[in-house]
C-alpha cells in the first residue's frame, strides 16, 4: 500500500512540480498539468500525514540543515535569475514550482518535530480544518488587502518595507474568513449528527 501511495505522489509531482525543474533550459516534459498543483499538494499532504511517524524519526538537525541548504541554494539561484532587474516570477519559484514544493515539505516535517504549546493546538486545528477554504478565499481577500495597501502606499520601496505588516494582515484576513465559512457550512452536519445521537 505504501508503494502505491508513493506512486501517486510521484505521478502528481511529475505532472505539476517537476516540469519547473526539467524544463528550465528547454521543454523536456509537458507542463499542461502544472495548474493542478493544489491537487498534488493534497496528495503530498495525505502521504505525509499517513506516514508521519516515519517522518518524525528523521532528526531535527537533518531537517533544519536540509531546509537551510535549500533556502540558500534557491535564494542564490533566484537572485542570479533576477540580477540587475525586477524579481523574476518564473516557473521554478511559482506556486507550482519545485522550490515551493520542497520548502513546503521541509517546513511541515520541521513543524512536526517542534514542540507545540497547548494553547496553540486549537488554533492550528481550526486552520488545518479550513485550509482548502482559506486557499479558495485568499484570492478575494488578497485583492482587497493588497489593493488597499497599494493605494495607501503607492511607492514600491515603501511597500516592500511594509511587507512584514501587509503579508500577515492578508493571511489573517483569509484565515478568519475561511474559518468562519467552514463553521457556517458545518452547521447542517452538526445538527444532523446531534439528531442521530439523540
């Protein structure tokens, strides 16, 4: 069963993430399925969750080293790609890029090895339950938040400085709205469950 799950993850990654690596210097494999990257992230997340006990056996030192190494390499490659010009938003650093996929997996693995305060468990559970909804709503909230800051801070260099404020505001807006929508949509299911119990 594990090999079958791994096969699904491999095929999903081959279709969505690997084209951004293999096609860096010319088209090697089709890139039509890159747009399906959210589905691939779902399969990867399901695989990591299913076999998390094995992943947790990897030492935190190795995970942090891998994360810092990847971060350094990706930062250097992206810097050279954008040298003396505006930042280049290319396939490899896009949402469906291999860089984003690798960093996501490493961050998840590190978080699993990091002790979590009890007070944050409820918050993290709410966020994980509403992940898909937050993703779907983020486009709406991003347009509002970034549009507002773009109007209020027209200078690009000043917006970059304000980034540590703008990005958390955008994420928090999407998260709060996403959690609210999930709770509203779950009301009929909760009532149905309560009727069955009674």
